[in-house]
């Protein structure tokens, strides 16, 4: 049983139990493939959504985002329509499309998240720092820092 990352010039093998979790405001993002691994072409993360939570509606200026749900409880917003999405469903969101998702269940729910081009793990890593700072100081997360990160990584909040 392999327990460490193996890399050759053509192949990367990384056991899922070797991944490091990023904690951000009650959620987890677990990078499986980073933009560094793929020369910027894509990122792959396992996202664990806490019960009754999800990001605000937004769009990505330059990134396509594809989800593959693993667990029950996910609902996706496309335009103005919420749709329940069962496990093992693919949801593709092209760059520029308003969307969000939520875990409407009572237990954590997982989904794979692919972004193309990559760097989503950098965005989530920066958000995890904001979350950790808020936890450490016992304050709410710094909204100005979060909005600056949204702008830096091409994520636009939407009504």
C-alpha cells in the first residue's frame, strides 16, 4: 500500500489519505491536484460542506468549475433556480455563470470540485488563513480581506 506521493516526469500518484485539509469557515477543502501539479491547467479538490451551508452566489471570471457529488444533500443554484442534486451527479458551470451550492442536509456532504484553469487551492488556502485568524482572535472573518481575495482570484459575488 502506497502512503506517499510518487512523481515521475509523466505520472503523479497521490494517495487520498496523504492529502492535507484546508479549514475555511466551517468547511473543508482538500487539494488532490494543485495548479503546481498540472502546470496551471486545473485543480482538483475534495470539498466537504458542513450541514446547512454553502458559499454565496458568485461567478468565476475565467474558470470553469465542475462538481461530482459524492453524498446526499447538495442543491445547486443555476441562474435563479435551485435544483437538488443526488450523489454521483456531474454539475458543470462555465466561466461567467452565476451559481452556488449548499448542503441542505444534516450531516457533512462531499463533492469533488475541478477548476480549469487551476489555482482554486490557492484561493481556498488564502481563505483558510482568514478563517484561522478569525478563530485565533475570536472575531468574525475579515470581510475586506475576503473581498480582496475574491478579486485576486477572479471570483465575483453576485446577488
